[in-house]
C-alpha cells in the first residue's frame, strides 16, 4: 500500500492511497450532492459544491489518514492549477465592459446584422468561431469577445440565444482543439510525450467529423427552427448608430487582442492588452473621460440607447459582476484538487486497467476517464493530465502510439466541460453569454458530445489504435 507523509498536526501524518471501492465513495457523494442540490432542489452550485468539499476533506482526514495540512494542500493544488482560469475570468468581465463602452461590441453587432441572415446565421457563427479560435488558440477568448457580440446579432435576427450560444461554443472548441497555439493542445501533447503536430494530425479526422455534423445541425436549425425574418434589425441598429460612434476606430481593441494572440502571446496578456485598448478607444472614439472608461471596467455598463432591448443586450457587470462566477469556479477547483491530490481520481483511473481487453477498449476507456475527470475536477487541464499521465504505461504495454493517448484525452476532455454546469469552462461560457448555467445552451452544443462519440467510432473502427512502430498515416486493426 502506498503511503504519503504530510506535515503532522497532532496526527501520525501517514496518508494512504484509496482503493477503488473507497475512491468511489467521495465521487458518489459529489454526484449525489450536485444532483440533489442543483438538479432536484434548484440551488445554485455553491452550496452543493461546499457539501462535496466538506465530505471529501473529512474522508481524506479520517479514512485515508491525511492530516489537515495535507487536506489543505490538496485543495490548494487544485486552485493553483486553475489560477489562470480565475484570472482570465476576472479580466474577461472587465474586457467585455470596456469593449462595450468603446463601441467595439456595438460595432460588431451593427455590421453583423447588416451582413448575416437568419437562415445562415447559426452555421456561419460556428464556422467563424472555429476559424478565430484556431487563429488565436483560445476558445475562452473567442467566446468572451466575438461570442458576446454574436448573441446580440442573433437576437436582432430572431435567433434564440441558446441556439446562438451553442453554435458559438461548438465552433470555439473545435478551432481550439486544432490550433498549435492552444494551451490544452500543447498540454495534451506534452503530458503524453507526443510531437505537437502528430497530436494535431491525429485529432483532425475526429474534429472534422464532429464539427461537420454540428454545422449541418445548425443549418437544419436555421432552415426549420429559426422563426425570425431579420426584418426587425432596425430596432437594434438604429439605437446603436444614434448612441455610439461606429467608425473603424472602434475595432482597435479587437485588432490588438487578436493580433497579439496570433503572434503567440498567451491568452491572459492578450486579454489585458485588450482591456487597455478598450479603455483607450472609449476615450478616443466615444469621447468618454479617462475616469469613466475605467469605471466601466470595474462597474460595467448600463447604456441608455432609448431601446430597452438594446440596453439589455449591452448591459454588463464589469469586474464587480464576476463574483458569482468566480466563487463557483474557486469551489469547483478546490473540490477537484481534493479529489486529485488525495489520489481518488488516480485510483479510479488505475481501476480502468482491469476493464481493458483490447486496444479499442483502452482508447474508449481513456475517453471515459477524461470525461469523468473533467466532471469531478471542473477543469479541462486535469482531464488531460490525470488520464494522460496515469495511462501512458498501459498504452506502451498494448503497443499503441502515444498519439492515440493524446487524441483520446483531448477529444473527450477539452470540449466536454460545458456539459457540466459547475465546470470552470461551463460557468465562464454561461456567464459571459448571459445565462445562469450552461444547461440553457447544452441542448444546442453539438460539438462536445460529438467529439467524444467520434473518438468512440474511430476506436471501434481501428482508426484510433495505431501501433507504436507505425509511421504517420498507418492504420492498425482495432484489436490485437
């Protein structure tokens, strides 16, 4: 039995790894807490997450032998891993407010309404989001910038907000998965010891199938489920034109942010630069004072355009409005840290080895492990790291190339976060797009489930089980 020594606080400081049966206990409590609290009672996720944290901490302390310092360290580890997500949340809420004040988001809405029609809007949105996310390597930045504007455009065209959000998020994750600039794409390649471009090439077919089917689905929705005619766009464009100066200058923040991202700057510095560009543009293009531009960053915007519809579309909370969202993310990351740091997730992942009877079952099981890790840690990074590190030797034993592992953890890990409303990605996407939870747009978020299903199809057909000695392009049989 493995032991872990942690600083003592009066206890013996010896902590042990849980058995598979023991590991399933806190996981079952998490499922029950979130299911009953959020699903049955309709509570916000904060309370159910705290119930889960309390049980996981007590279980680690009194069942697994961790002292309190060890429990705190495990929770802190989850927060450290997710700190970038927390900082991006903080910045993106301020960025949306400054871009609204600067006229950037109103400008995107104004010109977007002139160019798009209700029938083609959804498939065009998914494809455009995919192109932008591929170019800048960030699904979050794509949704938090262009996505916000496209919700407004969809409203003007008579397209329901959940449909629009589903198309935006689908395209954003599809482009992110194929981008060599994406942090999750690089992480999946790194933890599995796979060449970056081998990893990207391995994902191409599954991503293309999932995105292609998604776009067809949005085209069908546009043809048969969108009831708007687009004839009422003047109800939005006229108030926008009378309230904001909408010349080319308003797109400066967009150029700065995406330009830096395309040049390889990480998401956080690019977004911070976008905030400064937004505040500067609010002064230069809209004639706002320096103080007012930065007050919008903190407190948000409440424009008076003469239209209640437009006022509602452009009302933002700024940094001060991010508290609810960040609180959920912090709680979810702490819970994920507890489950990962006390080896609960590793015990479940290792138990997967007993269920493997073929190469294809290993790939499918890896996808399942990534999906479960995503749900329980509430962050896409751990959904890649935990199964990616834990299962590497198993892939070597079965003679599979590392690209099969890297493809499996990202295909079922990165894009499935929005399916779980307490997940950091789900909370972020819902918050910036104006929903209480991601469940509002999940029925129209086609790409995430299709990406996981495409992985299963590739594994069963033998196209995701490549012998380690194969050269790129070789296809191995599904099983030994």
